[in-house]
C-alpha cells in the first residue's frame, strides 16, 4: 500500500511523484514545513519531572534545571501539563485560576525564567488549555453558586426532578455519567440546582452556550499568548457541549462496565456535538490572530478520544481550520503487546486514509492517562515502537520517560492518588488508575532517582530506578535513550519529513515500512511484534536498494550499527526493531 505524504500534490503515479517530489522538496523542505510539523513534542508532567525544593512534588524551577536534557534528546517543543492554580483534585486539570501559576509549582517569574531558558535553547513552549471545566473552588464557580453576574451562567446548572418516593429530595435531571464514575450531576444546596461535571465533582463543566464565558476563555488563550507561549494542547475537547434538551443516553451494552461506570452508556449527547467542532475553530482563530501579526505559528493540538470519523472532524476544513492536529491515539487505543505486524500496518493506514488529504499527521504513544509503553507493549518493544512513532509521517509526541523506556510502577490502593482510582474503590481501581504512569522521572541512581532530595515523593519512585535511569542510559554504549536520540536526529532527513510512506506486513508478525523520496536515501523500518525470531524480505517496499545499512537497532538485537544487510533477509529477534538506510 502506497501513500503519498505531501499535502500539496496529489498524484496517482509514483513516477510523477518522484519527479515532482525532487523539484518541490529535496531542497525546499525547510521552506515548506513549519516548526510544529518537523519537531518532536515532549510532554512534561510537572508534578513528576523534577523537584527543586525537596517537597516531593516537581516544580517549574526543576523543569528549568533539566531543559538541557530536552536539547540533548533533540526535542523541539515541550508541552507542560497544567501548571495553573489548582486544588489538585485532578492534579492540575481542576483549575481555580486560569491566569495564575500554582504556588506548588512556583511563580510567574519562575515561568518567565523557564520560557527564557527554552528560548535560548531553541525549544518551543506549549501550555495545556483546559476549556471544559474549572475547579469548584474557583472564584467563578463560587460566584456562580451565589448567582453573582457575570458568573451566574458560567456553568451548566439544571433543576432537579423531585424524587418519586420523597418529593423533598431531588434526583438528577437525567442518566448522564461522569468520566470518573457515578452521576455527572452534583447537587448544590446553596443554589438549589444540579451542576454538570463530566469529570470529578470538583471539575464543574463550563457553559459554552454562554457567549460571555466563551469570550472569557478566549482571553485566557490571549493572556498566555501575550506572555509568549508557542501554542496549546487542548484538554478533553469532546466534552465542551452537551445536548441542551438533556436526553438520557442509551446503554452501550458493554458487559464489563458497571452501571455507574462511564463505559455503561453511549455518549452520543455529551461528546462530539456539532457546536464543539465550531468552538475548536473559534479557538484556532484566536491563535491565528497572533500568527497574522508576526508570521510565527502558535500550534493547537487537541485531545479527543473518539472514533476516527469524529476525531478527523477536529482538523476542521481548509476554509475553517480546527486544530493543527487532533492527537492520533491509534497506538494507545488499539495496539498493544498482542498486536501483530498486520495490525500495526492496518491501524497506521486507517489513520492515514481517514485523515483529510491536506492535513498533517501525528503519532502519540504515551501520556499521563495511559500505561507506559514498556508496560503496554513489553520492555523489549520499547525501541521498535519508538522507531515507528518517530519515523512515520508527521509530528511525533513523546511522554516524559518514554525516551528511556520507563515502566509502570505498582501503586497499592493505600498509595493511590488518582481520583478515578479513588472513585472505583479497592476492588476495581487497578482497571482505571493512572498513577502507575505518573511516578517520578528517573534521572540517576541517587535518592528518589535524582527527582527530589526528599526520600518521600508524592507518588513513589519505581524500584527499578537504580538501573533504569537517564544517567545510566547516557553512559551505556547501547540504551533505549541512545536509540531514541538517533531516531530524533533522523527526522531531519528529507525522506522522513516529506517522503512517501509504504507500509506492509511481512508474514503476520513483522511490520515493514519505507519512507522514500526519489534520489534521496530512503529509510526502511522493520519491527517484529512477535515473540519468535523472523527473517524478512523487505524488497517489496518502494525505495529499497540492493544493500542496506543498519542505522539503529533495538538494544537486544544481534545486529549492530553500520552492519550491511541483505534486503532479502533482514534478521530480527523477538520484539526487535531495526532502522536501515539505503546507500
Ligand atoms: C484529560 C486529561 O489528560 C486527564 O488527565 C484529565 O483527568 C481529564 N482530561 C480531565 O481534565
Ligand atoms: Mg462540557
């Protein structure tokens, strides 16, 4: 299967593509691609990255002190999970003041210092914008409870239904469920109404049917853009609007979901409503106001766990653009250690074929809401998966720690912090908890893995830190980190930035792909998803030459960098990946 990967020219025959691609791209890649298209975005989870003051929680000064690591890894942009004033019910995703820095993380001066350091290192700064909800402890919500304008209708307030048995009690207006379990409605005694919360009760949903609120939120974007940020990751966008007439949602029929769990219902009235896509375009127009002034693109990437049809709508249209891209969660939602090479090929193509032809791709493999790559795919596949994420066409997104192959940490019920885990209770929390992927970054083998001077940290450090840490991996001759660094470097190649993609399965277990661009060197990737050794023929791929040379390879492989390889017989051990270059 052959896919053209440049969005300007849509041509059917490979011959023409070759001719035009040379003319258009070999020398002009820098001119035609924008910074956000070629870069790797690195997600920093501030509570767990680096603690500078020994309170066991990460902070801004800590992040600033570790910026050289991003530079060393080749990262061009960092996205910080929320750093705003927050009671931390959902660890920063419950914001009490959208324009203030959370004191636990530092001050606005610390933020500006971080920004300056990043500017000096040439790393862009992306903030997390959380439009769907605020904290219930925000002034906005407190004033809304009291019906003080303009806040009266900042939230989704609805009258209750008198309880059939005891009419002095109120039932919620419908059956909607919170993402974190239980009813999505919370009774407020003082106002005498229910408010909607699609996440924790401490995260009341904002009311996007109120134009005053909409303008307020756009001004939040402008506030940080004025300070100089390079864009936003936008949180939980499917939830912005709900059907105004509040119909009950139908049951999903999922046999594994309990009646109070989010998956029990089909969310056809509370997610991905038509107004939501329009609001994303409105947010995009705000960031584009700034680009119009100085030509510098402020990027908008949105988080939407949705089916592909809905997800692709978040790109908007060329006339009315939405996000620069909605995150591509194919490797998170559908692929894991049981997937075959054929599955990988299928899910990659599913994304590429459903994406609007003019739109830019991206590949995400981890974040603070999903188990670690090494735990989902098995540690041996760490390198192979990073090869795919970095070398498939489009932007790449790395969650902090994935560059060194960090693993999930077991968190007992007593140690649990995540509100979803706490809502689920001791018997079911392991099904939902996000604590295992949020433990401190493992810098070295000193106290608390070099994350904090304190021996106790907000979540425990993984006990494997003595060996699994960045310092070790930097010193080792072979390591996940070294492979990662090489992959990021390879993204500078024209074949990776603008080349076409040919992706196939070799047998059922191995996925093979090439990225190629006329007379330029091509990049060939082979990843063995299976547990047996395999020898594969990659000559069916476009762009393969008579001999290939190993550029980088999984740390457990028998092959070494620089080895010459016969394209008819590429040897892969179990779960091995290899990146090959044509001469
Ligand atoms: C998605 C965020 O990534 C997650 O961590 C958070 O709990 C929800 N949105 C609610 O903000
Ligand atoms: Mg909402």
